[in-house]
């Protein structure tokens, strides 16, 4: 059985696939730490493994080029692509959030952070005290004496819960093992693509605030562990010449710091 079938099916069952967004994920996870440049041949192999048609990929690359995200250079019969300076500027802030280290120690000090909206309403959020930095109208720090089940349940609105449920299904499929290098690269691409959309769309909740029936009790830890399991085979594919592909340059040290200690950094 194809180990990627559940993830590929899920990818294509969410409406029209935004191939350009998947390409940006590929650059961030698989290309930037190895020189920042990828050939059209290797990119086709990667995206083809997740059932993206070549025509759709060409359209996506044309759009990214036209929008100023990427730069293309001819290299014989192939092309080489890299993120433009504009693309890097857009990309960098998201990278920090995507690969931030998981919180593994229990939270002992909490902050109630209150801000005022333009309409004059007061918005309060509860977070670990060391995450309370930034602009706020009022910050109260102390111990958490009580938290109700209703408050926990409210931390996951339906679309957030559905997104975590889908992530949990992907992780369960990956838990059965992926050993082929190209399969591992495609699997890591799909894992980070889903995780990227969750991190950039929803506020991240610490485990202590999640309801008991949350799809994942600590999503970042779960993603970090799956990422670490896939990484040796993925990096092997990136530096191999299998199928006549030119190996990518040596990986930068920054890649080893992704997800912090979960990757042994």
C-alpha cells in the first residue's frame, strides 16, 4: 500500500489545490537550507509524488514569478528557481513561527493580556507569562487557580478543531513508517504544508488550556517528532543524484535547529 495515499487524498480533497502555496512550502522546508535553489526536474519529481500535474506546476511557477516571489534561470534543458529578495522578506516571519521549539515544561506563571480594539471593545487572552511580551493595554501575571471545561472547549472553535483533526490523521498515517527517500520528502512537505496553514491561521494553545477531547494534546510536539523521524531520509534524497537529479548543496546548520530540542539541537 502507498504510505502517502492518506495524506495525498487529504491534500486533494480540500477543494481546489493552491499549487503555488505548496511550492512555497517546498522552498521553505526543503530548499532554503540547501542553497536556496532547486531545479525544475527535482521540483517536478517532488510535486509529482503528491499527484500534482506538470501543467498545474508550470502554471503555479509562472504565477509565482509574475508576482515577484521567485526568480528563474535557465540551466540547459532545465530551469533553476530561487526565492527573490521580496519572496524571502515575505517568507522569513512565517518560518520562525512554523519551526519554533515546542513547549515541553509545565506552565507555572500565567498572564492575562488585555487589548482594546479600534471599536473600543476589550479582548482578553490567557497565555504563559513568558509569551506576554508585545503591545498590550493591560497585563496581569500570576498563578492559574481554576479553569473550567467550558473555557477549555472555547479554545478550539470548529474550524480550528477540524484542522487539528486532519493533522492528527496525517500523523497517524505517518506513524506507520515512511522509508523511501522521495516518499519521505513528499511526506515532510505535506506535513509542514498542513502545519504551516494551522500555525499561520489559528492562535497556538498550550496543552494546559486545551479540552480533554482535543484531537492532539500537544500538536507542536507531535509534529516535531514526526518531522525528526522523516528528516534523515529526506535529507538523503536532497543530497542524492538518484534519477539523474543534481544533488543540492550541503545543508546549513540552521536546519538542525528546527523545532529546537525535538530535533536534537
